[in-house]
C-alpha cells in the first residue's frame, strides 16, 4: 500500500439496509451489462449494413473486395462511429460512484505492465492447447489471419482506437458505476466481461488476466489515462513489434531453426540478413527476461500484499454479490451474445 495514498473513508452515521444496496447494485449492474450488450449488437447491425453497401459497390468495382483496409473499416465504423456513442448513452443511465484520482508512480505502472507478460503468455499458450484439443487441431486464431503486416489501419485500430474504446467501456464506464458496491466484485466483473467480449477462445483467458490488472489500476487510481497507455503499449508490443522483427529474419533461417542445417544456413546469410537474425534473437532474449521479471514482480507484490481494496460505500453482502452482478437480465443478454459469437468464431 506504500505506492498509493489510501482514501480516508468516512463512516456513515446512517446504516444502509442490505436490501437497498442489493436493489441499487442490481440496477447498476443491469445497466452496465446492457450497455455492453448494446455495443455488441449495434456493431453487428452496422456491419451488416456495410456488407450490403459493399455488395452494391462491388457490382461496379469488384476490386474493392480485395482491399487490405476493408477488414479494418468493418471494425472502425460500426464499433467506433455508431456503437460506442450509443452504448455510452446507456451507461449514463446508471449513477456513478464518487470521483477518485490517485497518482501511481511510473515505476509501479511499469511493474504492472511487466506482470502482464507472463500471465498473458501462459494463458495464451493454454488457450492454444485448449483450442487444439476442442477442434482436433483444426482451429486457427482469426486475429492471426487478420493481422499479418504492419500498416496504418492496423496501428489505428489495434494500437490506438481499440485500447481507448475498450478502456472507456470496460474500465471507466463500468467501474465508475459498480465500484461503490464493492471493489473486488467490480474488478472481477470488469475483467470477466472484458475476456468474454473478445469472443475468441484464443484470447479470452489472457484478456481476463490483463483485464484484472487494468481494472485494479483504474479502481485504485481513477485515472483512465493509465490503463489506456498500458493497453496501447501492450497491443503495440503484441502486434507491431513482433511483425516488424520477424520481417528482418529471412525465411530460410526461420525454417532451419532447430534443425541440423541451422549452422550452415546462418553461415551463408548476407550481412543484412545476419543482422536481422541477431535482432530477432535479442528480441527473444528480451521476452524471456521480461517473462522471468514479471513472475518475480508478481510474487513480490503478492508476498508484500501490495494488492489491496478499500471498503465501498454500498458494499454488498457476501451472499448477494454473485446474484446481484451476474444474475441480471442485462448480463444474461450480454453472456448469450458473447457465447454465440465465440461459438460462431470457433467453428468458422
């Protein structure tokens, strides 16, 4: 707790009945879940609208079907131009918790980011194995098929716009309206919904782990700029950096890795190819180093009890927390939407 200035909690002179807490909590959790559901449904609706427009345009301009920017347009316009403004109106229906603004040291923010690396990597590997088992080795990650090169549209969508919108929805809009009913519940609910909304079995688990840390950071600080910057940097390191580094390595060297021909192949590389291979190997070493550092930092934080939550003004009774947050009509709609999307994406 040395990294934060803990809030002074003023004890209420009037005891709020549990029935009132549950009623108000259920209302807020219903609204935020409906807000996420509306975001998804409106996105899909306008994707269909765009697809019909595309078919009409393709009649006279068939080459448009092969445009590299098309996949990104199907994400940018429906989600960020139409769905986001509409869902933000839904969120505003629910009352917000009192504002919070606490500064976090840069070194602590860096520590949180490094912690994400082993957590997300291990869960990503588990997700890949799980998908292989469930599909008998036929499943492929749709993200890998979409993000194959670094370009303007990829950076604008994956690195800039997606982190901004996702942090506003799953951290600011959601936690601002649920934190008053218990910080632990708000953090878990935020991370769980964040993982679900990816609707991709390859991403769900590591998105949940990432969401836990981002939700914790926002709950403790109340500063959305922290989580947006961390999310942007995480996506940058997970998409732009590896794709850029891999381009420096000749295919023949990658194919020879782990074979008896590797030494001969490397010996015949040109100076520029050798430099590219060295950069790639340094990148791998850096990843391994950050992986180990992340595990160590996480253990230190857990041992020293640096993760903590504060009492909430409308703290829900323990036996009512799950039903208040997860057994609402709003969440059931959101859950059905996400599960349907996950199954469709997995089968496809």
